[in-house]
């Protein structure tokens, strides 16, 4: 962004405020790394959108491959000519410094899947394919990066969780519910923007196209799904709290693990309030104030041209 655009829009986008609400209790350097990574993610999402709209398959394919490479060797891409790749490498290198090799490998595996999901969305949008509801919901768990945001709970709690926690049905369910809420609430709030931009990837659009709903019926359906995430999370939360008690077996390691699970669960809960706040405070969704309802005023159509 130019300095004038930064002054006009950056603070109003509230990207770093959003992360501060998600990962309460994280050390300052961890929170800064997550906030920088989150801001990068929004910029990447906008670049992807511009490449779709302006028919730049070669530019997108190049970026996709470069991000895959940077994810596996971030230190080798810190000075990449594309600032989007360089910024990604910087964020990933910092995130890789907090926990162990197993966490790093898991994060990389999850983000490789995110990149490939964005590639599938690119193909869908450039060929006019609107995924049906079930296909969309599965794809959305990757394009919203559910597993990445759940992974980042651990450096925030300064503890790498073992498989017996990560694979526990109650812990996994609570995590997915907080992320589904966030993704679907995002779909609800971004629906006007995405309809204006002829976007195909939104739960509401899939409901209209494949379930025969009117737009009003689709919005009602989305609200019902979003509300159900909240009530089901509250039930899962109780089970995870019982898990945390069971893990705290009186040993030093057990006590640390029990506290970490409580911290991660508390920040899952924070996703609900922070997502709600963000979508009503960030200028990203105030489409009525844009000259072109399909294009955020801070996005350059020249981004990605090399």
C-alpha cells in the first residue's frame, strides 16, 4: 500500500486487533508473529482474488509454487523478489522458532493443504463451478485455514500438545466448531461483497445455487448453522475442561499440560467474540462505502504483475 492508503485504511481494517482478541495470553513476540502472519493472509487472499478476476493463471501458478517452496525452506526465501513471498517466509520462519520439529512439520502439512485448496478455488472460479454445499464446507475448512489457526493456539500457550490431546474427540470438536463459526460468520458478512464480485465460494451462494433457496432463505439457514456452532461448542467445552482436569495428574508435566489445554480452549472461545467484533468493526466488510462494491478500495488491480 502507498503511505496514504495505509493511513486511510490499515488501522480501520483491524487485522492485528483481531489476532490480539484470538490469542490472549500469548507472549508478545508470538502474538506479533501471528498478527503479521494474519495480515499477510488477508493480503494473499486479495492477491488470489485479483488473479482470478483479471485472468492471471500464470501469475497464480507461479505464486502457488513459490509459497509451497517457501513453506519448506523459509530462510531461503526471505529476500524473494515478490514481497508477498518474502513476507510469508519471514512470518513462517518466526513461527517455526517457537516449538519443535513435529509442530513445524504439522503446520507445514496443514498450510500446503491450504495452498492447494486456494488452487482448487482458483480453478472453480475461472471455470464457473459453484461447489455444492458439502463440497463447499469441506473446501472452506482449508481456505479458511481451520487447522492453521488451531495450530497457533499452541505457541500462544507455550506448549506443544501431544496427540492424545489433539486427537481427543472433544478437543477436536471444540476446535472445529470455533473455526466453522468463524468461517460461516465470515461468509454471512462478506455475502454482499462476494455477490457484487461474482464470487462462487460462499455458503450462502452454494445454498442458493444447489438447494434452491432464495437469498433470504439462505441467510436464515446460515444464521441457524452459525447459532448451532455456539450451542454445540458450549457442550464440547465442558468435555474439554474434564479432559484438562484428567491430564493434571499431580505431576509437573501433567500440570503444565492441563494448563495449556485450558489456555487453548479459552482462546477457542475467544474466536467467537473476536470474529463477531471484527466483522462489524473492520472496514473490509463496509461495502456500502466503496465506489465499486466488488473491489475493496485499498486493493490494487496491478498487484501480482511481474
